[in-house]
């Protein structure tokens, strides 16, 4: 009788994990969630057998098998939370927590210092805590508390109602999950039927809803739909604007001749600029191109986790810089602030040219905003080769970045700009792109003098191009003068 609930919960979590993986595929968020479900599935399934066995020798094996998976459960929750908020700097702590789990697993399997046999309760056998078991309890408290803090603090930074709701749901899920810690009391001789499965079930059920229904993956579908819906009218507007651009010079010449021969009155008001009208069509075309790029960049930001690296090709880094500058929607006078050191056309990187152009868009936007706020500054772009990488330097002589801000500039949703002027996702996107391309990005700054971003992208055929491994040290290197 007492084994029915764990057996049911075990099957339920198998369904949770399978549903999310089938619905969302393998992603940075769905994989740790599936790991949580898998560990819970084995844990509860083992307890179902443990509660009905009458053999002490079988019980001794089952308590160790079940606890082997319980060891990893809190860390998989921590891993999931880190990926939800995209807090890259936390991944090292996640790895440390996993290593500790492995060490405790070795102790569990090799002796009785972690689990020292079992108790015989009214519902069946249950693991007895060994003298090193408190290490796992402390680890659980630390990683679950950290998970809740990451979700809560990220939620506070968000302006979008949907995202706040999503992170709020995840935060509540983690809090409910923490209530399962009451089961540890049974490991220390308190005879009660462990209710932790109730809290784990509710918690992971809420997280599954957050993933599938409330938008952890939903934005990919929504934004993809928006991109397709917006692309067609934008293309139509661009086509009509191009037709106007070609026709307007002749129309204007005919209009001036008609006015000159008094065939009509000169009622066209162009603020004293008679040649301004033909230029408006070109301005519309530039805005259409800029808007299309923003839509494409937003879509690329949300689909980086599904980037097909088999489609990477060799691209001239100089050509990408030139294309980014040609397509960027400069305001009057801004284009003259940007200069490019001649780049050898033979300098190529292996990856996606459109993604690099989007990165340059973000860097241009940020640098120009900083220069505008400071009232001074220039932008200098150059590139070189170094140890199998193309190294792109993007420097501006604007106000610089203070020492307390610099280490956080690549964090998602972190922004020092006034509300409505920045969402804090631009530099995070740049870092994710560089990592996805097998390279990295770093920033150095001297307050009041300069800010320099250094992008390192693998050359075709280099070791980094073949391995496509992340390079976190490059992505987190900062220096302030």
C-alpha cells in the first residue's frame, strides 16, 4: 500500500521529462529539467520497491541506489535555474556542485559513512543517515537557496510582464521544492511517512508548465511567427519606396518645369530644401532595412541554442564590418565618427556572417549612445590574426566604463541606462554569439579615455573551428584602467 504513491510519482516524472523533451527538444533549459525528472523517477521508483521488500539485504542495496540519485537532484535544480536566467558565471559553481555529488556518491557506494543502513518504519525500510550525510543537507540548502535568489533577483530586473510572470512561477516552484527537505528528518530516526514527493511533484509540475506553456520556450515560436508576419509588409514597403526613389527625380524635374512655365503654383513645402523629397525614399529604405535587421537579430538571439554549426562557412571579417556599417541606421553626423583601419581581405573567420553583423550592430549602438551622452568620442575598428583566431578590435574614445560596472556588462538584463533606453540584452547577445561561433569576447576600459571590445573568432580549419568548444575565460576577461 505504501509503495503505491512512490510508484505513481515515479511514472509521473517519467512523463514530465519526456513531455518537455519531446515538446522543446534538447536545449540548455530542457536538459537539466529532464535530469531533475529522471533522478526523481529513479528515486521514487526505488522507494516503491524499498517500501515493500522484506529482505534486509535487498533493502541495503535499494537505499544506496535511491540515494545515489537523490544526491544529484538539488544540483540539477540549481543547474536548471542557472540556465533559465542565463547566468553564465554560475556555471562553474554548478560544476563544483556536481563534483561534490560525485564525491559523495563514491562515499555512498564504498562504505557506510554517508548512508548507514536503514530504519524499519511502519511503512517499510528507509535510509539511515551516516555521519557525513549532513554535507549533503548543507549542499541542498545552499544550492536551492541560490537557485531561488537567482530567479528572484533576475525577476526584479525585468520590465516585461510576461517574463516577470514566468520567473515568478519558477521562483515559487523552487520554494515549494525546498519544502521536500522535511524528508531528511526521517533519515535521523523520526518515524513518519516522508511527504517530500508531494512538494517535488508540485514543484516540477510548475516548472514544466513554465517551460512549455508560459514562455521559457514560447518566445521562440512567437518571435518566429512575428518575424514571418512582419517580413512581408516590410519587403512590400521597401519595394514601393525603391520605385518612388527611382521615379521621384523625373517627377521633381517635371514639377519644376511646370512651376517655371506657370502651369501650376509652387505649393510643395519642403522646409526650404527642394531636393529633400527624393532623399526621403532612400531614408525609408534605410529604415526598412534597419527594422528587418532588428527582427532578424531578435530571432537569432532566441534561436542561438539551436544554431546548426554544420552550416558555418568562411567569411571575410572585413566584408562583415563593411556590411554592418553600410546597413546601420546612423543618425545625421554619426557615420563620420566611425573609422575602420584597413583590414586584410584574407583575414577570415568560420561561422555566420549575419550573426557577426548583428554583434557589430549592438556594439555600434552602444558606443554611439555613450559618445552622445558624453558629447565626445570616436569609434575605431580593426582586425588581425592571432594563434588560429581572427581578432576584431572595436574601440571608442567615449566616457569609458567604471570598475564596478565592467564585470557585469555581459550579464543578461543588466543595464545602467535609463528605463526605456536599454534592456540589458545586447551585450549578452554578443557574448552568446561569440561563444556559439567557438570564440569569445572581452572588454577593457579606462574611465574617461576608451572602451575596447575584443572579439576572437576561429579561423577556418583552426583547432577552435574543429572543436567548437566554449571559451569562457575569454568571455569573462575585463580590465579597467
